[in-house]
C-alpha cells in the first residue's frame, strides 16, 4: 500500500465506523465540551507553580458574584467593576512579586493569560499597573526607589500607577516626545512641563479616575537636552484622591471598546524632587551634573524600550487569546447548529460539516496553534534573555501579526455565528474589541513590521 493510502486508512479509522472522513457527526467527534475537559491534562504543560496560579484564580472566581457577567453598565460602572475585580484577585492571591519580573516572569505571564480569559479589563489594568508602571520603576529605578517598588504590590488597591509615554503629537516616534523635564540647579528639583498641545500625554490608562502616580517619559534638560528619561510623578493625593496642583486631567470618554479602562489626557506643570527621576541609565549628581553610563542617546533610549518588551509580548498573547476564545465559542456552536440536509433524510447537517464553513474558520484555527507556540517560545526567550535583539524583533513581529490576524479571525467568527454572534452574551464582539485595540497599542503594526524587517536585514 502506498504511503498516501496508509494515511487515508489512518484518517478513516479515527471516526469509528464512519465511512465519510469529512463527517464530524459521530459521537467521538462531537463529544467535547468544557464540562468534559480535564484540567489536569493542560496542567502538564505548566510548571507546578504556574498550574497553581491558574487553579487558584479559577477557584477564586468560580460562582463568585463579583465575577458574574453584567451588561448595560455605564462606563463609570464598568471601570469600577474592573478595578474591584483586579484588587480582589491580587489581594486574595498575591500571585507574584515585582521582583519576579526579573527572576521568574512566567508567573506574571501565567497570571495575565489566565485572567485574560475571565475579564480582559482586569488583565489590562494589571498590565498597566504592574507591567508598565511597576516594570518601569523596577528596571529604570535604582536602590533609592526600592521602598516604592515594594508598595506597588503591597499597596495595590490603595495606590494605582499609570504609564505616560504617548503624546498627541508623538506615539510611534517616542524619541521625539515634547514633554520637558527641566532641572533647576537652585532648588534641585525637576520641572515636568507640557510645553504645547501636541505634548499632552494621551491614552494613559488610569488617568481619568484611579491613578495616583505616573511614570512620565520626558526630555531631560540639564542646561541642555539629555534625551528621554523616565520620572515618577504624583498626580493625585493618596489621602483624598484629589488631583494635585500643577496637574490637569481630562477623561477621554467613551470608546468603541474597552470602556472598562479609564483612559485620559494629562497636562503637567509640576516640580518634583530629583530623587523621583528613575536614573538607572542616567542621573543628576549632587553638583547638578548629568552623568550616564550610556553616552549614545539612541542606545540609551533603546535600553529603556528593551526593558518594556513585556508589554508587547503580552499584547501578542492577549490578542491571540481573544482569537482562541472566539474560535472555541464559534466552533462549538457549529457542532450543534444544523441547517439543510439530504432530501431523503429528516435530519439536517451540522454546519461544521460544510466545506465552505470549514474554509472560513479552519485557517484561523491553524494560525492559532502556530502562533500559540511561537508566542510561548518568545516568552521563554524573554525569561532567559538569550538574545535581546532577537527578542525585540520577534516581539515586534508577533505582536503585529497576532493582533492583525486575530481581528480578522474574530470578525469571521462573528459572521459565522449568524445572529447569535451579535449577542453580547456570546462574547465574540468582546473578543473582537480586544483584538481591535491590540492593533494600535504597544506600537502601530505597520511600524512594527518595518522594525522587524529592518532588524532581520541588519542581522
């Protein structure tokens, strides 16, 4: 028998007794559901610590009224619910410490991936506070910031941090941001200032309602421009939550999705202690002189960007998770949904058996497998920091490709589910919104494709 015939025989035997290899109506093919899924099987893929984090989260939210699906909420109610859920999970479980970003980042990856499946808003809020705000303090700060680092996890719920990098005038070209950080030799303070409307910080998650602290990226000026640096800036009182003098905030309002996150615009004209400069890559000494171990401004800026790749990696992962969930919902529906059939039979066919239906969704299903293992491999590379330039290239490429394909796939799932896909309760629209937003934040996809291509050519 030829090898092709052998393969055909193998395939025909998979559906015990079914003569049509493309027919998925046999009991073996249709007997799957979340109630029959064995959690211990997937836990083999994780370390014991990762499996425990996953199980602890699922046990905590199961049958918990706080995590019941709610619809028709105002944006203020959505924001508060997301905040309450995030605080509840972190305070109850404390699944990681900030130092784990350096020593064991897979704990944070596992936490975000798991929470993503429950409530993307909780994952998003956690990414902003711990991944971007906390990661900045951890990677850009020095020993004098250690006490504040401890508060980021210990006091979550009492304080919330945000990340201010993008401006109205500059988002992709971050090296040319306009916000200024001017050192005053006389008072030994730094004036964080928004010099123009195009320098307004925008899309900062947490700005509109919850954040008390911000990591602000600005052009440091010590007699002359010294390049982009990061600064810790208090924006609201920790006592009464009032906006502090010198800070002006405007709520961005309703968005086409993700209204659970309180994005806003922020103007600055405030003086801070020079100790609030996150000065791992450049500092101001006691004589008011700027010192840096990385004289090249572009290389120094790249060091800042490299340290924050966790955000780009998790955007690839979260958009891919959205596609996986949309596919799972849609394909399970397609197994049970029946339309038309042979004229001599009273039973209609499952729509998943139609080749035209398979051609719509199976390419996205195949992509989800390939992308899953690619993203997991990227996470392992990040954990070992094996090749920082290649990690940056892969993170740029995978973030762009995963979010682009996920948006197309989620939309195809919506269309393939008919009217049922238009219901909020079926969550496909929610997944589409996640993929849609992922296309823009953590880098414009067209720019990221060019970044990855340029890096590969230079390599």
